[in-house]
């Protein structure tokens, strides 16, 4: 099996109200506490999907971004300062089919959603 590779916009966030809004609860959209070194937010992949992000390593989709950022990967950091230092980057992201997902979708379903974004925004219907 081959891996799925794309170039994507990567940003970073923490659990503060500046990053997550005034109703930030400290939980991800999937209901778990985010963990630096594991948690990434992505709208276009199912929760539990593992992605290998160039220069970052293996991360699990556990959170979502605002709809206007579909196609991006938002890497979780414990501190706001670390998230700000990370900034905005455009790098490669790989779906490793060996560790792809936790039974939430088929590889074909994910492949159809895993396409390069246009500057991190979704295509209009």
C-alpha cells in the first residue's frame, strides 16, 4: 500500500480563549483533552486519523478548526507562546496507511478528502 501525501498549510494553537474563542473549555471537539505531541486539528479527516507531518512527526486528529480553514492542520501546543512561535507553515503531510485510522473510515473515503488545499481554504461548492 502506498501512503497519501499532500502539501498543506500548518498552523498552531493552544487551549486559550485567544486561540479557541471565549467559550474554550479545554476539551477538543472529539471530547478529549488535547496533548502536546499528539493532538492536531483537521476538518477534512475523521477523528482518530493518524498523520505524519513533516518536521513535527506523527499526530492524531482529535480536534476541528473553523470551517473557513478546511484543508489546514492545526498543531496543538500547551503554551500560547509556543503556538505563536510555530506560526504558519506550508509543508508536506502524509497519511501512513499502516497506522491510518482507528476504524472510523476506509482508506478510499479519506483519500477523497485528502487533497491539497488552496492556501488552507476550502473550495466553494
